[in-house]
């Protein structure tokens, strides 16, 4: 593990340029979204906002990423070309979907085409999986002809997994940014300059957009952004992490993308068990459950960030340390994180959380006091300033 100063400078420049381009292009993309009618109107209980907000902001993320990657990449080989071509297909699909709300089957077909470009044209595949239990005879499993469908399934699944968690302001963008940072660190540790540049560009593009996307969001990245981020994380993870002949290579991608993977697996199982299509939208995702437990949007997003960061840190530690040390570190972080969350969140969210676990629904609101003193007490005389404010509110209504 030797860090080249030139590589570090190149990575830093890629991150900075992508961030600036993404930040500067977001207002332009917002104006474009308003012009073409790419607006997210709250029309069901799944949406957490209460007024129309432009989407398609992922186009700004893509612009910042693409230009930075083209400028700073050491070379564009067949594999990188296939990833960029597939990403362009995904972004075009996302733009049309944010504008016209395409059907799930059509989107799935296009996503399969984008994944096939990477697998067949770019010759990027998960052709072997290391045996996490070790053993000298079977240190890894060669997938053979099954490498093609397994890789396509992985790419499409992660692409949709990130899309599934895009339900709160800043959630999907922030989670993807944290995963990109961890992938960047791992790429530097294993001296993979090409992946490091790509992840630096992706990280910078997310950082440039997220100020507009924090609660209350001024623009959503829409399917344009969420599917693009998922596609990039999925494809970059197969360029090296699955191919290493070490016991950790099987685990690292699942740790880095742990939250989206858990959410999509739980969503598919939940929908199939209830007799519905796996692609049918519902209000049972991880972030919805946090909201139902009593957490605010900002608190729910912070919890997702912390969980993603912990899993990502464990993935990084696995590349530089033994598995046992990583497990000990992960356990210590979980304990400290639990204590910190208890202190920060206070008693109310915790009580609602355990009520949700035991009874499967949000805790009832506390009843108002009905003591005789309260019932017989006369309302206090209102301050003149309060009366004036109420009069203004009535006039606005």
C-alpha cells in the first residue's frame, strides 16, 4: 500500500471538479425540469413532501461525474467505455421516466439492456466468488456460464435498490455518496487508480448536488439520479471487488451496499408474500418505517447515514485488517452508536420504536389531561400581538 502523490492529486482534482460542475449545473437542471414538466406532485402517502418539487436533478450529478471522469481518467478502455455507455442509457431512461412516469416493465427491459452492455461489450463479469469459509481445495467458486446472468441480476438489482431508498430528502444521494467514499478509499488501498478516479468523480458529483437536496429539498434527483447512482455502484463494484482471490472479496460489496440491498430484499419478499408484483410501489421501505416510528425526516436520514458509514467502515477495515479485528471494531462502533442515538434522539422516538416493534404500528398520541381543574379553567387572555398574528393568518387563508 504505497500512495502516489500524483494519484492523490488526480483523485482530489476529479472530486473537486465534479463537485463544482454538479453544484453549478443543478440550478440549470431545475429550470429545465420546471420547463418540461418534470415535477413530483405529492399524490399518495408514500411521498413525504407536501408541495410540488421539480425532479430530474440526477442529470446534474451525471454531468458533473461524466465530465470529471473523462478529464481525469488515466485511459478509457473497453470496460470503462461500456460502463459509461450503460450509464448514458440509464440516464436517458431516467429523464423520460421523470417526465412521463414510464411503466415498470419497460424500465426493467432498458435496465437489462444497459447491464448487458457492461457484461457482453465491456466483458465485465462476476466470474468467480471467493469462498468466505476458506479451504485449500475450494478457495473460490468458478461461476462458468452462470457468470453472465448473475452479473446482470446484480447490476439491475443494485440499480433498483438505490432507487427504492430514494424516499426522503437527501437519503439516496447521501447513502450513495458514503458508499462512493468507502469504495474510493478501498481503491486507493489496493492501488486501483481507475476505480479511484471514478469514485472520486461520483463522490464529488453527489456532494455538489446534496446541498439542494437536503430537507427541505429544492429539487429531487428523481429516477435519473437514483438509478444512475445505483448503476455506477453496481458496475464499479464488479470491476475488482468480486475478482480478488481473498476471503473478503465476497463480503465487501455487500457491506458497502448493505442498506439498499437489505431494503430491496425486504421489499421483494414483502410484496411477493402479499401476492403483489415485486415492482409495485408501497409504503413499507426502511425510511417509511423510521418515519412511522416517530423519527423526523432529518433524523431518519441521519440514521441511514450512520448505518451506511458503519458498514462501509467495516468493509474498509476488512481490506487492511483481519476479519476478527473488523468484527470487534464493528461491535464497538454499534455499541457507541446505539448510546449516541439514545442520547441524541431522546426518549420519545425510542418509546415509539419499541411500540412499533411490539405492536406493528405507530404509538398512539398521549391523551390530553382531563382533570377537573383543566376542564373548568378559563382560557387565558390572548396577547394583542397573538391576536394580530391570527388575523394575518386568516387573511392569508
